[in-house]
């Protein structure tokens, strides 16, 4: 029988315990995850980046072990390096720049028959909209000549936007798109593949909310919005925005608005 997942002992222990708790506590529903079990490794898993725990959510729900490309700074934190390298098999990446070591490590992992996961956007979105990424990503995945599985993390921005001080409650989905196979990839130019990846990974929380209307609840949902809303839309003064509960107020002109569970502002 073919081994579809070479899960380290740590993952085999953590997934049915902490992983199961994580999925239940955050009301995570998986759609199409069985495709990872039936697709023959090696392959790449890529997705939109919206939450600090994106990779943990996916790994908790995945039937196969994914070796995630993680920020190099994590490997420098006390006690994390042994866990990331030996227990999880993560691959180090310097954020915001090309890294030959990382490329070689990904290539070696794929040659060994592993499954590698990464977030091409490289950073979490501030507003729920696509961040975009460099065309070099298309060149990279084309070079590896393996299937690409795209995941949409739907609603995870609503759980805790990057600017928010507090978590919210609501249902979220991990949606697995049909894999892009190597013969399809080889038939596209780098530019064509780049456009497709931008389209597939470019998940818009705003558009998704317009269609699905999923509430994310917190009595303090607006707190922290000063990190992104630093200019009052009424009086145009900077640094005058204050947030408390679900209310946003300008200390200069006294204009105010409330944030609803769908991340819409109401004056």
C-alpha cells in the first residue's frame, strides 16, 4: 500500500488532540480536503494568507503531512528551531527576498516525495483583499514540475483581522480547489501561469462576504482599527481615530461609525 503521508511522530500526536481542538473551537469546515489523500506526492500546497495560524489550520485538517515554508525569524526564536526542523520538517525562508537556500530545500523535499506548503503572498492581508506576489513565484513552481493544490481560507480574515485587538466568533471554511497538473502547467507560459495563480490565490474577503453574509461576532470588533484607519474620512485629520467596542470615533470632528458583524461601517 502506498504511504500517502509521512507524518512525524509529533504531528501524529498533535493532530488528533490540539489539531482537533483548534478546528472545533474555530468552527473550521473543510471542503475538498480528500483531494490531498488521492493526489500522488510530491506536490505543492499554496493559498491566501490571512491569519497567523493559517498553516496550523490547514495541517490540522489535512490527511497528509505538509512541510511548510516558514519565516526565518521563527527559527531564531528560543526553543522553536528544533521543533520546526526536526519535529515538523518546516523550511526556512527570509521574508521579502529570493532565497537560494529555500529554493534548494523545497526542491530537495519534493525530490524525496514530500508535500510542501507555502503562502506566495508572503505576508498577511491587512484588509482581507489579495496582497499579490512576484512573477518569480510562477517561475519557481513551474520549475518544480509537480502538481499545485490551491486552498482558499474563507472567512479567516473575519475571525481576527490583522489590525484587530480581539478575536471574533464565526464559521470558516478551508476550500481545496482542483489541482493544477504538471502537463497543464507545462503548456502555459510563465506569464500565463502567473495570471492563473494570481486569480486562483487572490481571494477577496469583501466579495466573499457580499455573496455569503457570514457574521463574525465580538463586542470589541472595531478595537485596533487605528492601525489601518489613521485618517478621518470626514475632516481628513490624521491620527484622530479612536475605537472602542464596535464604535469608531474621530476626536477632532466627533464623527463616528459602527462596525457590523460583516465588517461594514455604518454612520
